[in-house]
């Protein structure tokens, strides 16, 4: 009786009492779940949680990978950079970067700002482990610009100024914490100087020759 469900009730008119009985065809009462079953159910829950954790990690890695492939978090070249590409010259690989000076009236700030941009590019190449033998910075500037005597804008066009080349061997030797941008220019090879470039270099070296003496030797008066 203790393990059966109450299936029927029998009433005794003589005694005025009733009693419960459980025929054979009645289903037994449900038993409480055993400890083994409870452990098995608990393990199933842990397995489900572990599976969900693995799926979450996979989805996160996939999103991160897609973000990197689409350029998210990649290096952003400074605004002065007009173009950049890698080419091979005489069997040597070099990174070619074209930068534009600020403007026709920027004075010495032109070289100062361009040097800062070149530095950030070189540091990036080191961080990325670039395998190029050199970095060639082709500097361009505006010809014309400003306004004439009547206040009308003077049309401008880009012209070459000079090239500044750094070998990766020299770049790897730099102690960046103790080299200021003024000195950084002394490690470069300057070539292809145009009349416009000579003027730009002269403007810079009038005030900064003592700091960039090797660079300014290319712009002797």
C-alpha cells in the first residue's frame, strides 16, 4: 500500500467507515529520483554549459578574425600620406611612401611635421617586422597656392621636392627613446632635390641646422 497510488475506496455500511485499497492493475506511485539519476542529470547540465562555452569562444574568435581581415585595428597612415606601395629595385624590396608637405606658406613646420609622420611609419614597420631593405619617402609639395595681388586664389599643383631614404638596417639600430626627430633626419640619404625642395630645406635649416647638420649639408646656401 505504501508504494501504490490510491486506486479505489471501499465503504463499509455496517461500520460507517471506508478504506483504501490498491488493486493489482493500479500503477505504482512514482518513486523519488535516486542519487545516481540526480548525478547523471547534473553531469548533463555541465556538459551543456561546457558546449555553450566552446561555441562562445569560437564565435568570438571568428568575429575577431573577420575584424582583422577587414582592417579593423590596422595601422592608419598619417593624413600627409598620398600613397604607399612595396616595389623591388635591383632585387631589393623597398617601401615607397609619398607624402605631401603642409602648404606653400608652412615654412620650417613642413619638414618638422613630415619627419614626425615618417617616424610613425618607420616604427610601425619595425613593429610589424617588415622585411624591406629600405623605406623611400618621396616628398611632394604645392606649387603655387595662396592669393595674388587681387586676392584671387593662385592655382596649385603637386611637384616633387626631394626623396628621403632610410635603410632598414639603420632603422633597426635606432634607440627610439633617445633620438629626436631633428636627429632622425641625419640618418637619411637625401636625393632628387628640386628647386622647390632646395627652398623648403633652406627654410628648415635656417633655424635647425645645429640639430640636423648632416641633413642640412644637402642644402648649402
